[in-house]
C-alpha cells in the first residue's frame, strides 16, 4: 500500500537530488540565459 508519507518521502528525495545537481552546475549557463531576455518595448 502506498501511503501519503511514502509519497512525501519520495518527493523530498527528488527535491534533494534536484538541489544537489543544481549546486554542481557552473553559474555560467544561468548568466547566459539572463542575456537572452528580449528587450522591453520603450515607453512613450
């Protein structure tokens, strides 16, 4: 039987794994993504 506690435990495992993999990434891709932003329309 799959309980809500088991679901929360699994969700926490996945979150920890995601945080760990994010921490190992270099900050460069994030900086590159920031530069891709579209220019905003100029106010009149």
